[in-house]
C-alpha cells in the first residue's frame, strides 16, 4: 500500500508513515493512486468517544483530549466517572491526574454513561473494554460484543470504530459481521485495529513517546482519521491489514515474555554453576541484535498483559493447527519461577509453619496498583498453604490486595513491615525500598533472611549488616 498526501509520500513501500509529511499535508489523500474525497487539514478537531475507562481507555482518552480532540470517556460505572469529573484518576498511573485536569479545564474532556449519545456525535469511537482470559485461555469478548450491540442503533453517520482492547485475530471481522447482522450500513463504519503497547506505570510517557503506532485496516482510507490523530507523535506509523495488526500485539508481548523466561531459565543454570545472571545478561545485552531490555532475571512476568497475551497467542496458534511448543515452554518456565524461589526460602527456614514472612511490594510491577497475576498472589498462596504468618506493605496496591486477602497483616511502611519477621521477601522493586535501612532491619527482625526477588539490592550492602542475602541467578 502506498499513501501520498498532496503528492507527498506519507507511507513507504513497507507501510511506514512519515509523520512529518503527514502534518505538512493539505487536503487530498491518495491510496494506491486512487484519490479519496477531499478532507480538512490534519489540524481539524475530531470528536472522539472512548468506551471503557481502564488503564488503556482513560489514558488514551485523556491524552487525545489534552492534545486537542473533543473526547467523551464512556463507562457504565458512575462512580468512576464522578472521580474523573473531579480531575482525579480512578486508577494509579503517574502523571495521569494532571492530564485529566488539563483536558477538563480546556473543556475537551467529558464523561458519560450514555454510550449511544456519545457515539452519535463521534468521528472516531475506541473500544477499550476488558477482554479477560476465559477458562481455556481464549480472550473473553463478551464486553466487546456488548458494546457493538449497544452502539449499532446510534450509527447514523460515518464513524471509524477502533479496537483498542487486546483481541484475538479475527475480531475485526466478527465486529463487522455483527454490525451487518444488526442492520448497520457497512459504508457507515470502518472497523480498524489499533493495538496499544503501553506499560502500566509508564502509560502517560509511552503515549507521548511511542516506539511505533500500528493501524490495521481492510479498506483503503479507513486509517485516515487515525493518521490525523497520531501524526503529531513523530514516530513510525505502520498501516497494515487488520489481521496483521491484531496479531502484532500478541506477537510483541509474547516475544518479550519469551525473552524474560529465557533469562530466568539462564538464572537457574547460574545458581547451579557459579555464574552470575546479571553478568550474563549484561554480556548478552551488549549485542545490538539482542539488546538489554527484558533481560532482568526475577520472579517472572505477571500483570494484565503478558499472561493473557501469551495464552491468547497459544489459542490463536491452536486454531490454525500450529503447536507453539516454544511459547508453551516459556509459560512453563514462568509458572515455575516463583515456586522455585520460594522452595529456596523454605529450605533456609526449614518450614513455613509458624514463621512470620514480610512482603515488600504487592503490585505486579512498580508504579501501578494493579495486582492482576501479580507474583505476590502466588507467594501469599504458598505461604498460607505452609502455615506462615504474612505481613505486607505496598505504596499503592494494598487496597486492591485487601479485597483478595483481607486476612493478612498490612503495614504502613517498609521498615515497619520487616520488624519481627523471620524472613523478608522483596516482591516489587518500588524505589522507596532501595532506601531500606539494612542495619535497622537486621536489628529489628527476628530472623536474618532477605530474599530479593528482583535483584534490586547490592549483596555487599545487605551482608555487611549481618543479614543473609539470597537472590535470583547467583
């Protein structure tokens, strides 16, 4: 596909958009030599609806509004909408409150529980609802299809309907067919795949500084409104077919998951051979073909993306008849990493029964309150099964964990948490834990074991206080 704007190449033969050329363009889009209807300059204000105000939807909506679009964030939870209207974020995401406040002051961000009314006045509609894995790992599209059913009667003029939720391959086709079954004129809707690549805890930064933007379309010109929204970012914009775009998200996250599992497998060899996984990872990462990112050995991957996307890609492979053995092995390594770590702690303690274990960190990663598939959940289950007494602290994730485990003891700070503990486990590498006073920790603990699940501490700093230090891959 070749795209030019007023004769200026915007997309090269590989489908990568020149964002600078896009911004400099004027009025007519040419797709493979065929001119579309004239359009306004890319600086026009588009009306956008974002359905779902979770980590993806709220960040997307708030930043689009902050950058000049008229945005309505739609959700069926009135309490969340009230929080947003106050200029606050219902989720913990650094920097998001300020973006929301700025967009509200400018009058470009609004909230609504009326999905149909929001869609009627929109040029672009994002679907950003949850797609949790079902029992067999297949993404549950219930919420997506509910949205499609609700918006169908409201489609009176052309809209670009964008799947921002992570969805399996073929979902765009399913949405198109559903809309047609509901009597919607196919010419009124362009269904587009626009996967997100945000990191929780860095979502605001990632939205302003994307590595790339992927837009999947099955009809020439269907990408134009998104190019107008995204042209200012100055990053490569890959316009591809919709199926490829849907697969890119799964392939990207699954590849990163495999990379993490690989270095965790190497860490097991290091523990038995005398090597240090940090040095091995450093030597690997200096190779430009490999890179240093996602080579940090630890307790494994968790959160809302990697586990779900790995399972989703496995199911996708299964439907095509391909046995994705390598990805299954990566999942197996990840599933075993925490239990292996905890077995080393049990070996040192002799038993968990009657022991007091302090957990530093509960979120699946720093700078988020998200505990979905967090390693802390697995650790707590293992400790409970062994009869341990658990005390825990996390700067922001404790309220979420209290809903799941109300029976463990929660503290107000890291130093308080370690007092009287037989062992301490660093579960999440929050910045504040790096300033833990090891001398004070050693003097107030009952035991002397510090198990670092994220390789965040320096061994010499810990051991000079008299504590015994154990970590991963050494």
